[in-house]
């Protein structure tokens, strides 16, 4: 019989604890189906990268639309502002988790959100 190393014992104990936590959550709320870690991994990656791809598509199509137009008025930049608001917030809250990059990106996202809302309400008025 194979003897486990200390690191393997720690990994096994962590997996057992995760499974116990998942079982506890299931007992507390039996109506929700517990997703496997693989499903969570796929969903989280789709959320992060799929939504980022959609935002980049919107950004690219909006920029090409604005570049094709010769006479663009100041009130036609609203969709570009909204897409940039989405982009900065998505990056700040899904791709940066710790450290100074987190604080900087969240500050940029909040400033752009405020600037975008001011612009939208200024154009709508």
C-alpha cells in the first residue's frame, strides 16, 4: 500500500473539506442543485471571456461605425461611452482581484461610470 506524502495528505484533506462544505450547503438548501467544480469552472470562464468578447465586438463595431461616418455629432458617442463603461467595469471586477491593480482599475471604472452617466444625462437633457 502506498504511503502518502505530507503534501498529498494536505491536498486530500482540502478536497474532503470542500466536499463536506458542498454537502452542508446541499442539506441547508435542497432545492438548488449543486454544480460540480467543472461546471463552475466552465461557467466562470464563459462569464469572464465570453462577455469580454461580446464587449470587444460591440466596441469594434461602434468604432468602425463612427470612423465610416464623416460628420459625427457630439450626441452620437453615447453607445461608445456605454460600451467603455461596460469594458472598464468588467475588467475591474472580473480580472483584477488583489493588489494595487485592483484599486487602480476599480477607481478607473468608477470614474468612467460617473463620467459616462454625466455625459448621457447631459446629452439627454
